[in-house]
C-alpha cells in the first residue's frame, strides 16, 4: 500500500487542505477537525484504500485506518505542509463551521496533549513489567537482579517519562495551545530541576519569589506522608502552559517586533514561573488530589463496581474519543500513589473485545 497515495486520497475526500482545521491521530484513527463537515461523503471515504470505516463523534471526523495510521498521518502532515506553504486559502475555500461546543474542544485538546505520550508510557510499562518478572523469577535462585547495573539502568529509563512528566507535557501542551514549545519545556524543566525540587520539598523553611509565598505542603496517604512535589505531576504544567499561551499572544501583539525575539520569552518566564509556583501549581496539585480522592473513594466503595464501570464504558469512550480524558486520571494516580489501576481495567476491556469471535467483533 502506497501510504502517500492513501493520504492524498483521504485528504481530497474530506475536502482538501483548505477544509482541514486540525488533524491528529490515535492508535487506529485519523482525527480531523473540519471547517465544513458536510463536504466529505462517508460512503466514499469508507471505500477508499486503507480506510476501514468512518466515525463522526466529539466534533471530529474520524477516519479509521487501523495499525497503518501513523504512517498515513506522517504522509498527510507532509502533504498539508507542502500545500499550505504555497500561500493562504483561495477565495473559494470552504466556509467556517459554527463554533464547536466547549466539551468537544476540551476533549480535542486532551487528546492532543496526551496521545503523543502513550507510546513512551507503554514502552516504560513494558520494561517495568519485564524487569519485575525477571527479578521475581531470579530471586527463586538466589540471584539479586536489582543489584546489577543493567537493572538499574533499564529501571531508570522506564522511570524517566513519569519523573519528568512536566517537561513532556509542556511540549505537547505547547503544541495543543499553539505557543513556544521550547519556552514551555523550560517552564516544565524548572519545576523538576533538582535544586527547585529540594526547595519545594523543604516544608520546614518558607520560600518566596518577588516577595510572594511559594506554597509547600505535605499530606497523609495511608501510613505514609506525601510531600508536595512537581515531579511526576500532571495538572500544574497544563494550567501553566495554558496561561503561557494566552500571555504569549498578548505580548506578541503589544511588544515591538524589533525586540520581540528576546522580550517575549523573557517576560513569559518572569511571569509564568512565579505564577505557577504561587498559584497555578498549588491549584493543580489540589485539583489532582481531589480527582484522586474521588477515584479512590469509588474504588474503595467497590473495586468490582469501579472496574466494571471503567472497563464497561471504555469501548464507548473510545468511539467518541473521550477515553483520552481518562488518561490524566491514570497518570495522576502514578504521581500521587506511585501506581495506577485504571489502565488495567481498560486493558481488560480491550482483551475482551479481542476474544470475541470475528462475527461479533
């Protein structure tokens, strides 16, 4: 299959580059946000080479391509870049569709933020699982695998995506919110910088920035004490980059172009970092703790009921693209408790579908 030809065919059928506002992908689908959803004919798109089916949901036009979706998406990006580099939209471009519902927009942004991280999270989980299985197996023969350099190095590699989560999320958030990716990563890296992390976790000594108090705290989780920290955190950096995107647009409008290259990123850092440490970060941490409390309460009431609810609705959420909204809960679970079970329930749903006879799948 010629993936470039497939990408060109799909692009033409959905109305061409002029009709595409945004396009992302998940594991099996191209997810278009179109200016005019009346242009593509579902039956024609479904019959195209490389296309399995079409789904309209969550404000997106979803083209299901199966496991070849990533290659098709890469070709599609190249084609869109080539077409748009030639100039703006012609006068006959498709009309802009009405403003999308806020719920659809939130789901779209959540998908843009978390979807790129899934392969790295999956790879890390696979390595962690293999290391744990190997360690437990070799313990039976009196071999301490955890003491070997290989184990230490691979275990560190599997932990990187979680420990430095604010940096990775800063990059994807910047892409989703259309702001400077490198500056966003600087903000994320500032939160997990070792000296900054030690400062935040030192709850016995007050810290200020520009005279404003940097909030620190610790709370009880079971028999252990969890100290306020931004490593492995999720929500604080999302709030920070969202505000940074708004600030960047305003600064770009008001600052003269001759000094914009230096002044805009400099002022961004001077404003966003204190704002994050004083307001946005603590709000994000407590929102994350609130979400975690609700999730833990549901699981504490009945693990069977909670697992059935997540697993039973997972397939429905996938159809509408809403399953991306559940991923932050799993990542927040890792940040708070060091483990998560949400994706285990989702995995059970996927295995159940895989076990169905072909006639019912």
